[in-house]
C-alpha cells in the first residue's frame, strides 16, 4: 500500500458510483490508514477469519458508510480502529495534531499498550453506540461531561457540555436521568458525549438501529449536521442502505474484505438494475 508523507495533502479517492452524493473534496489529508489489518477468532476449536488483510486510507472530513450484514465484522472493524480491541495482524494508524501548530503525527495505535490506546481514544475518538451506553446513575449533563473529566485539562467542562446539549435540543434536560428519556433523546445525549471532547474521528456503530424510522432519521440528520459542521471524519457502520445515500464514500464488508460500492453494484446487477 502506498504511503504518503505525514500531513501532506493528497488526492481524495475517485468517486464511487451509486445514488450517494460525493462530497469529499480533493487534497484532503489522510486521517486514518489500515494496513494489512486482519482479525481471527477461534470458535469451537476452529479458526474464523473476520477481517482479511484490509488496506484502506480515509480522509479528513469524510462521511464513510460501512455496509454489511449482521455478523459481517462491522463492529469488529470499528473496535480495531478505536483501539478497544487488538488485531491478529496489521496496523491502524491515525494522524493527529496534538501540538496545535499544524504538525501532524502518525500514531500507530495497534502498536500501543492497552492503557495507551485508552488514553488515545479519550482524546481523539468519539463513539456512538447502537444501545446508547449511558450511565444510568449519572444525569444527562454528567454523562456528557464524563469524557472531558477523564481526559483532564479542560476548565470549562460543564459549560461546554451544556452548550452541546443545547445544540442537540436537550438544554432543558441537564439534570434528568437516562431512564426518563426516550430512545431518541438518549441517542442525542450519546452524540453529545461523543463530540464534547472535539475528537478527530467519530465512529458510529448502527446509531439508528435501535430507533423507529422517524426518530432514526432525525438522529442521523443531527449527527451529520454536527460532524459536517465541524469538519469531522465520520465512520458509520450500518446494515441500512438508505443511510448510504448521504455518505461521501460507501464500502461493503463481505467475507472479510472491503469492497467499493462501485464494485459491489457491478457484482450484483440484479439488486440495482442495469445502468
């Protein structure tokens, strides 16, 4: 896989075919790189290859949609990118700017210890889960301030969290506990929690999968508004093709491999008709 000088602007990937709008502009820097990334599990004494030598680069400001059936390995890939899990082989590299002076550093998180991966994730990655994962004994405000308190070094924790909750329409529910919220409201809290520490990369694992269609659409619109408005990179796993219509790039995870939307459509003309 061709590597590029750290922080140098490079051309974005060629547009993929399909109904989704192509918003990824050229000359965006690489923010995430997968190199020969593989994951194997042993089940009942037999080895199962879930991810098979993945090689991809992703760009700053992209909305990447990962499609695949349940059990295809979408969540596994997100867990490897976030450092929650470790691969069987291969590397995940994320390009960061910790100095604030424009100097970009390539951090191979798969080479870090578990503790170092946790610290890196707290600073640079936001995660939105399907089942919200809010802490029931904490208020809405406390759930959102938690990432900032864990990361440390932020003086206006409550003010920043309250402002973001206001943007997601929950400014009047700061002292409410999660069990008093609807599913859509809980997911809005989860989105605020994922964004409050200003991460480079947002990972969303079936963020609308536990919501009804109307609520799911509003939550997706909110997530896109907040991430696009801040120029963040959003990597979303889903099994819903309609979500892909709003993505910059669509990939399919099939038999452990990442397949472009263009290649997928060529392989399945019966699903899309002839173009």
